[in-house]
């Protein structure tokens, strides 16, 4: 397939940045130049940060050495440090960031609310309660804790969906039910901590901060499988989600099976967020801020699913790098850094929305 | 057999029944207007015809097949709907919004064909918004915005187009503007239009086929000139009136009866000047 024709779509009309790419076989693709550029730059930022992260630590390596080692030409010692110790941690960061970013974009679009992200609507809290139940009541190992987190996230997803259902799930009710669920689950978390003995409580609090420390291939594989299946599925539903932005009636009229699409997308997003939380703990604010930052960079309407995914990955790795480098010897868990960054972002969002007269 | 029909449908929400055993045929190539007092079930009927509401009993047929069992995108290539309220995404341009009407004709490998482009341009030209392509929808007036939504529905290229109260919330000049546009589309493009309207005089002037409803039942249907009489208006709306020929078009014009002088103050204490 080679492009035989490339032109601006709509002579006087369609935003100048949208181009149509057409091929000989009658295939045509809509390409937003600016959005594509943003995606490429974010991918480069994430990859660059990944290389720097792999190279830093007690045994430091130059980016060149890291890349050589990644392609299988390093020394035995470098191979060990990269593939066994640092690569899995960075991969967990990338995948968790991507899952949180796209999960946030899906929920913000479905709830039609920039604050309607999974960590506000209770899915993160549900995963936390699941994990803490395993830690506090069953003293389970790492795998059991991860399983508990996934189960907690999914159960919360089902409960919120069912409670918000009334002839379909609508944005406003989803937000209200989700915020209610989040409040109840936070109370349950606190109750579990008061019930725990000192060792379990410490373990629970460490888990709840969210961190990439000590993550290995055991965390990478489930994430890779879930992202490998669900990200393409979510992206394939992107055009339908774009139409659903205009309201359910308009989407029905255009031939979207609204409720089914919403169910598939919400289910995928809940699973992505739950698995991400199981791997790294509840990392704050990535799913809230990544889609909004992506949208402001691409300056295009629509859910910006792909851009939000790469933004999430880049954001999480940069936060991880900051947590390792910016505070000297005192390393912070990445969840603390994303929390601080997210708080600043939220303030900025509130101020700018206020200036625009929207709140 | 007309393309769009409802066969003895029972319509309602949850347990509340709005209309029972209702049958209707939309004449092909007509500009059909449904009128009736508030809560008579006219919007509910339109929602059923556009497959947004599934009948509890009976069925809606599109080209002889039950509309709810047809693939959603296939229906959307035959039957369009302009909903009462749609949300314009933040910061979207007119051309981008109209382009979204092409959704049912697109797929993952066919996202933006030369045909899509041509039809979007034509739709914008025929609704008189050809020059507004790069403007943001947020900054348009109510009348212009309604034209944009109509253009989006036109870009869907459906032989049947349903409009749910397309003139609500518009000033009088924009109401006439939108209705003139609909009449023009009906005449020049041969599309079948079905609209729910509040204003009986607008309905009588623009419709080629009128359906008058009350309490979930169809009281009368036919050409406005034949069915709109003072008796019908009183039966459907409970309003005493005269019906005269519209001086502009000759179609029926409903003039509500004037309040009888003194009728309302009967029994009221007259305001006396001074004490």
C-alpha cells in the first residue's frame, strides 16, 4: 500500500491540521498532523526517559551503553543489571502509565467530565480495598495481593455500573455514584488499617503509596498481556467514542450501539486500571491529568485515546526519574511525586477554567 | 408499503404506557409533521420511529424489516435523526462537526474518502453555512448552530430524516429560517422528512402530511388543507378557534378565539377608584 495522494481535507473547512491519506486500493485514513506529532514526541520522551532510568543507579551506565545492552551487545554484568533488574521496572512504569492514561481518557469522555477519572470514581480505591483485604486479613503474598487488587477494582466497576444504570448509564449519574463508592471504599481502607497489626499496616501503607521499586518480570507479563489485548480493543472503539461525545441520542442516530460500546470501553478501562494498580499500587493523578494534558497538546477534540496513552507512560516515567534524582539520597516513591505534580496540575486546571469563565 | 411504518406499537417508559396499539405509515417523499398538545406522545412516537425507543409490543418496520434487528450502522445509512439536544464537543469547528455525520459510512480502513469530503461540503453549502467551516460551533448564534446540526444530519445522506422539535429555543425568524430550509431540502432533494413541531400554524404551512395526536392516539392524518378545521383543533388541543386561509400560502391558519370581554373578571371584585 503506498500513498498515491495526500491533500488537505475540506477545501474551506475541516481544521487545517487534519489531512487525508489515501491509497490506491480505495483505503483512506484521517490523520491529524499535530496530534501525530505530539504522539511521536511523547513516545520519544518516554523512550528517552526509559534509557536514562535504566542507566542510573549505583552501577551507572551511559545511554549508549544502555542501548547497546538492550540490543544484546553488552557485557555479562551489564546484561544482568539491565534485563534482570532495571528493564522490568521501567517496563512496569511504561505499561502502568499507559493503562492509567487511556483508562482516564475513556472515563473522562464517558462521564463528560474532566474530573471523572478512575481514581476519582472509586476504581482505584476498590483495588486498594481488595489489596488491603489480602494483606490484612489473609497475610497473602505479592501475587495474592495483586489478585486482590484486580478483583477489588473489577467488583467496584460492576457495582458502580449497576448502581448508575437507569435506561443506560449517563455521565452525571456515573460521577455521583462513583464519588459515593470512592468515599465508602476509602472508609473501608481506613478500617482495614486500624484492624491490622504493625507489620501488616506498614506493608499496607507502603503498597498504598504506589511505587515501582523492586518490580520484576512477574509484574511485567500480566500487564503486557492485558495491555496487548485491551489497548487495541479500546483504540478500535475510538471513533464510536468520539461520536458519543455529542450525546447518546446523536450517537444512536449515527449508528453507534451506545450501551454496548460503553460497556466494552468501561470494562476494558476498569480492567486496565485494576491491573495497573495491582502492579504498582494506586498511583495518583496520572489517569486524571494525562488525558487533559494530551488534549491541550494535540488541541484536537475527541477522546485523544492514543495521545493520552503515551502521555500517561511518559508522565509516569518522568515522575519516576524525578523521584529518584531530584531529592539526592532520599528517594521518594513515584506515587508521591505524581501526587504532587497532579495537585499542581489540578490547581492550574481550576485557575484556567475559572479564567475562561466556566466555573 | 411505505419505507417507514409502525405496526400496532405500544410505547412507554418502564411501567408508564404513553401510547397503545398505535399504527402509522410515513408516506414516502412526504414532509410529515406530527402535532399535538404537550405529553400527547408525539416525541415518543418519533423516538420509536428512529429506534431510540424499543416498543413494548408491536414493531417498527424500515423497508419491511424490524428496525431493531437491523445492524445499527446500516439503519444509520437509511434513517437520520436530529435529536432535540446534542452536545457540541468543546472547541470543535463547524466543518469537523458536520464531518462527524459521515460516521455510518466510515470504517477503520475507510476513514475519509473523497466522497466524504464532497458530501460534507455539499451539506454545508445547502444549509447556508459554507463560509463558516473554520468557525467554532460555540461562537455561533442559536439559529446558525441549528443549521450546523442539520448539516451534520444531511451529511449522513439518508433518504429518511427525522427531526425532533427542530425549532424549539429559536427566535421566530430562525424558526421560519429552519423550516424554510427543511421545505427546500424536501423539495429539491426528495428526502422524506418527519418532524415534531409545537406550532400548529407552522405545521399547517410546511407539512405535506399532518398527523394530529392526543393522549397517545392519532386523531387525524392527511394533508393539512383537508384535515385542519376548527372542530379538529378543539378536539386535539381543546382550543376554540377559527380557521382561515393563510394570506401568504392559502394553507389553514388557526386563529384562537378571543377571550369574551368581561368573561375573566366575572365574579372578581372591581377595583374602585378612591376609598
